[in-house]
């Protein structure tokens, strides 16, 4: 994409990006303390505070490298990504609800910027402008970014950044782009194991749109050293998850235990009953709103 606007479409696209970000941060930073701190926000913020106080984090796993104990995995299937974004915010402006939510808003702003770049790269300036305006002004996105389940917020910029880097590698065969994409995808899986769901549609779209033969030729034309470094970068992104699962497969055990019955007692095998309950609950909420 052209970072320097060369046409009115480019100018309008970059103005749209600015407008989308201004609206997003303007609405998102309004009354940052409202409502009160939610459980999912506090869940990993507690571990950031423990690191600041040089306490052993009360998370699923931690490690000591060069100083205090650092979170390795917050939960068997949730990584420490947002613990460190929260920790950075607390270190800069002190522990507070405002600091916590501001750090999440910054992560959401990065997602908007990457959405713009990816839309520009794939579909052109008009699509990029429309995407960032619609997403940046969507109440659900603003709310989810600033006060949702913290550990899910980085998954979007990691996915968008990985796709953008993968696209750059495909277009230019640049080794650095492939290495970056590999690291971001690995970090995405560490951030939350559900990130692996991105792999299946990515594979299907790649096979249908590009073809196995073309993908194979592209990989063969890439230097073996580049592929080796890319695999190492993927492993680096996965490192906390890998370390947590050695010598016992803790994440797999957790997923397996919750595959049939969740920690809240929901029977995942009762598909019909769960569907009926979901429809009934949805209908009840709609009736309550209309009344």
C-alpha cells in the first residue's frame, strides 16, 4: 500500500482512519471508571499488581528469569499477554481502573490501524476507509475493547497483523514478513488457545483461492534458513504455552475436561437442550426490552 497519499481516494482513506480513531478514543475514554471494575478485567490485572509488588503471581504458571516471578500462563488455556500490557500501563501511570482500560483501548486502536492497512492492502482505500469507520464507531467494539475480557482483546490485532505480514510475504517473498507472521500466529495461540480456530478457515481459503501447488512452489522458493527462522519465531510465540505443558499436557487436559461438562456445570453434549435454552433466553431478553 502507499503510505503517501497520491490520489483523493488515498487522502480520504487516511482522513477516515483519523476520524475513526478520534471517534473510537473519544467515546472510549469518556467516563473510564464507569461502570465498576468487572471480574474479567480484574482477573489478569491482579497478576500485574503482584509483579509490581514482587509477589509470586497467583496464576496457572509463572517463571523467574532475571528478577521477580513473571506470569507464564494465566490459565491453562489463556496466556499472559494482557498481564504485560496492564503491567506497562501501571508502570507508566500507576495502578487504576483508568490505566487498565486505557491500555486495552490502545490495543483496540492498534487493531483498528491494522484493519485499515489490511483492508487497504486487500481491497483498496475505499474498503479500508469504510472498515475503520464502521468498526471504530461500533459501540460493541468500543465497549469490548475497553472493558471486555482483557485477554481476548489482543487476539484481533495479532490475527490482523499476522494476516497482513503473511500477505506481504506472499506478494514480495520477503523473509522478514514470514518470520513476523509466524511469531504473531504463535503468540496468538498463546494468548488464548481458541486462536487456533483461525487456522482452519485460513487453510481452506488458501487452498481454494491459491491452490496447494502454488503454495508449495512459494515455500520451495523460500530459503530453508528463512523457513527455519520462521519456525523458531512460531515456537518463540508459543514458548509460554509450551513451557506450561512440559512435562504434562496441562492445556490439553483442561480442554478435554471441559469438552463434555464445563466448569460451570453445562453439559456440552446436550446440544438440543442448550439450543432451546439459548433461544428461550434470547426471546426473554427481547420481550423484556420491548416492554
